[in-house]
C-alpha cells in the first residue's frame, strides 16, 4: 500500500520545482543551506527570517523524502552555473586578484 505524504508548506511551480508556499523560496535552497553550510533549522531561520521554522522543517522533510530527485536538481543547477561561468571568462576582479597573487 502506497503512503501519501502531505507537505502543507510546499507547492510546485508550473515547471514542477518544489517551493515554499507564498514565498517563492525553493526547497533546493533550504536543502543547500543545510548541505553546504551544515546549518540547523534554527540557523537557516536566521538566514531566512521571513520563513517560519515550520516552513523550514517542511522543506527539509520534503528534501529528505525526495533526496534522489532533489540531488539531481541540485547537480543540474551546479552544471548550469559552471557552464555559464566558463562561458564568461575571467572577471576583472579575479584578474586583479591573480595579478596580486591572491588567487590561482
């Protein structure tokens, strides 16, 4: 018997992207805050004070219940950013930092 889980704070855009209702904040962003920075729900709340703890916990629950799909979305986004960045070449700031030997 299949179990259906309800996420009262989560909805999907027309493109199928899960977001927190009435905020436009992607579930992916909340998951990345925890993955990349190791933030707890309280720390995520400090970073996004317009979200309630209930919304944050709902987003995290959605992420973990759909982790394989969500991780694929995150990977897709990272590939897009990297491809875009490569197409832009070096920025003026990065070139200046390189000249000073501050970055490689």
